[in-house]
């Protein structure tokens, strides 16, 4: 996967940042032809992880509308 994506480590595959940045990066992946996204929400605590998951759910719902 790393070689195929042209990165040297897994952090080159990560999408991090503000909610807007995460949604923008996902939009870019979709525009480039990606048909699947496997997201793993990581955070400092359970509330942050839950919030990240909600951002992903909301972004997906907006795409399907």
C-alpha cells in the first residue's frame, strides 16, 4: 500500500486536522476515483473518537443526499 500510494510511512496515508480539512481530504480522495474508504478514528479520549466518527458519518450522509 505504501509503495502504491508513493509514501514512505503510514503517516503519509493518514488524514488529520480540523473537521473541514478531514472532509476536504475525503472529497479529494473521492474525486481522484477512490470508491472505498476504511476509516479508523483515533483520538486522545473516547469523546474525541466518538466526535471523529460522527464527523465521518455526517460527511457520508451528505454525500448520499
